[in-house]
C-alpha cells in the first residue's frame, strides 16, 4: 500500500493543554505588565499553561530579546513582541 505524502497527511489538532505560552519580561516594564494581563486572561480562558521568564535573570534571553520585550513565545517560537493582541494570541492557541 502506498504511503501518503506528509504534505497531504492531516495532523490532529493540538489540545490547548499541550501548548505552552512563555512571557519574556523584565521588572518595572509597563508593557510587560500589560502583556501579562492578556496572557493570563487568554491562557485561563483556554486552559493553556504559561510561564514567565525575566531577562534580568537570564543572560541568553537578555542578549536575544532586550530590545523587544515583552516577548511572547508560543511553544517556544516567537509569537509577538511589545504589544500583545488578545485576539491574535487566542487564534494562535486554537488553530
């Protein structure tokens, strides 16, 4: 029997519980505080776990993201920075 090309194979939709949102921030950042409100709301609504990381505590994150914070990662990939759109984050987590 011929195998179906990966291009045509459907993957099962991911459960929100299999996702992870990471908020990269620093203390005293008002945009970070605003982003956290959005991340907390969307993740709570969808049952998605989330974590935060502080660039002042991690040299690698600081070097990579210091000009962009806050940064939101979805499953380890950069989703957005500076301002977080509730609708866009919700769509990324439910698609």
